[in-house]
């Protein structure tokens, strides 16, 4: 079963998800840092692990939020991952 990650400070975003999310939107580490309003070295530290990075929670939230706003959907389950968000249906 696949579940969306909940919003808020309890996000368990992994470095692997951040790397994959950045690839989906075709951003450089510098572009993600700019969109998340954090330092590029923070992005690089986050991506250096496949696990949940040891970052200040606000920085991890900023990365998660920037990627979501760019069209990345974070998924959790047996194998956490990311995928492009589905376009909203027109009414």
C-alpha cells in the first residue's frame, strides 16, 4: 500500500527522494537551494545519504515544500519514493 507523507515537521524525506525529486523537475542543487531559500551545501548534505538526512527540521521542510510546489509527489510505504504529481482534472 502506498501512502502520501503527511505535511508538517514529522516528514521522513530521504536523501534519495530529494535527489530523485530534483531529477523529476530537472533542477540543479543550486536551483533547489534557491527555491527552498537555503544554502546549496545544505542541499548537498541532504542528498549525500539515502536515508533521512540529519538536517534542521525547517531546512528539510523547506526542501520538501519546494519540490512539492514544483510538481513532485512524495510517497511512502515499503519503498519510499517520488513521482510527478498528476495534473488536476479540468472541470
